[in-house]
C-alpha cells in the first residue's frame, strides 16, 4: 500500500508512475508475439501445444470443442439455486442492453437526397471467457447476451480448461442456457490466435470480445486489424472516492472484492477526503482480509497495487479519476455532491453511486456489461454494449434534382483537392442530356 497527498510537490509524477505499472512489460509483449506467430504457422498443433504447456491439458484437435451433450449435462447438474441466479442476472442484463439496439433510419438531407443508416449484426464473433481457478460465469452472460440481442448468427466461445480438460459446470450451464453451442476448451493467447487466424478445426472470427489477463489483453492488441476487438479489458481496477459519509467497512469490502482476483496486476485506488478515514478503512481491510478464502492473493494485490490518495476536496478527486480512467469507480459521498461529481468525471468505465452500490452488483447482475476498459483506455474506450456487435452502414440516394443542388459543392472541393474526375463524376449527371 502507498499513500499520496495532493499537496505533495511530486504528486503528479508519483501518480503517473503508479499508473504506468499497469503497462505491459516487454517480456509479455515478446512472449505473446511468439505464441501468436506459432499459432498462425502451426495452427491446431500449436494450440494443442500451448494448452498443455500452460493449462496442463493434453487435447487432440478433435477434443478442443465441448459437445452439445456436455453443455446440456452441465446445465442438468447445476444446482437449482445457481440456475436461478443465472436466469435472474440474464433478465437484468437483457432488460438493460436491449435498449441499446440501434434502429435503421432515413431522412432528407439539405439537397433533398435520401440519407440514412442500416445496422447489421457482425456475422461471426468470438467471445473470450476467463476460466481456470476463477471461472467467470458472469462473463458468459455479460458478453453472449449482448451478441444474442444484436442477432449475431455465429457465436464461438473460448475458455481454458483444467488439466483434465474440464470446464466449470456453471460456465457451461450458462452457455447452454443462452443457446450457445460452439464452445472451445481453449484459453490464453492461443485462443486469441485461433480466433484471429483460424486453424484446421477452428474458423476465424470477424471480431473478438471479452476480458482477460495481461497476456490475453496484449494478444488482443496485437491481432487488432486482422480481426476487430471490442476494447482492452485487462486486470481489474477499482477506484473508490469516499468522504465522511462513507462507511469504512463497506469501502474495505469493495476494495478487497477487486483485490481478490489476485493476479498481482490489479490496481486498487482509494481517494479520501481525510487521513482519519483512510486509517479507518485500512483497519477494516486488515480485519476483513483475514477471513477471505483468497486472502493471500488479495494481499499480494494490496501490497503492490493499492494506492491511497488524500485530497483536499472532491474537485481534486474528479481530476484524479479523469487522469486514471478507472475500470470501476465508486462514488460514496454526500448525496448533494453526487451530481456535480458525475458531471465532472468523464473517463470511468462504470460508476457506482452511494453506500449501497458495491461494484460486485455491476460485476454480476445490475444490467450493464462488466466488460470495461482498463489500463487508462477508458480515455477512449467505453464499456461493452450491443452496438459493439453491430456494423453500421450509411445509405445515400440522390436523384437528378438533388444532385444538381450538390454539384457546386462537389465542384469546389474537387478544385481545391485537384481531383478533376471527382468533379466530373457529379457534373456529368447534371449536364444537359444529349438526344
């Protein structure tokens, strides 16, 4: 844990240095590039090699895909309470995200021409779902539900298996519930490579989605352009902005909830208006951490990725939030201050408001997708939404009268840009017709 105060002369430099620790080191960049190149060259052979090397799973290419029977069996085995949780979360996610489905439109532009937009689902999408020790069942719902709303005709899901080739029942059950049948027990960089380049048994996708560790996130960055990518959602981040109205035990539990992901690359920020509040929250963290099943992993994050910042006021807190662009941001401040803070903060992936809105609600069931930008990419990326699964195409239709109105504008631009053929392609349509 580190503590900074905004009154320090070195505050800006030290905050920037802490944020830079989230940057991908050269070792990861080089390792990812080598794996992707191998998958591109050796295809299924390379995918099988890395599944064994990193996950301990010895899989023949014919075993990469989970059978529909396997998906159905996992759903049948799932306890009723867990099935009910999946259904309930899905209902909230569906209700929120179907509001974002774009509708086609047309109207007349100033020339009298018809212009508009149409929207088509991306034909084949690949969804990455983190698995292993922490199978993110919720990520299935937070990605596949949106793809279904968009109407994507082909949805392929990739998730790592354990050494025996098994995938958690909850994850497979959620896929079965959503009607996803193309599921591969492949994770890591090799999964991103398979999605981007295709193999003998896996067809390449048009765009890939989903969160992952630093290696997966870097792999998505490197294949961008070969395929589309949603954003760069990597190791989890949380910033809590708290004033005297915040309950220390609530704040501590939220910080620990993100720290328990435990890769060691997570970032946890606590921005408070007094050192006494910081001390009270630290004491609660220490007490609660001892009771966690993943306390050692959480502690590793707290040791290297936890920063406390004491601010003189909430204007400073807003400026810090905009600089960091955190994945998750909790505002636990006086209700009268919330509206002004929300107006000033423009880069957070998702904002949770008030003492009773922990980030875990957004992680599992509030409605918005929990696939959010990290590593400062919230400055230019937004959280996952239905529109990300759709292609927009503009539509333009002129007739003789409307093209005549546009011709002088085209002629002027063609002259400025010295593109004679551009101008002629319009003027020829408005010239007097020869009999």
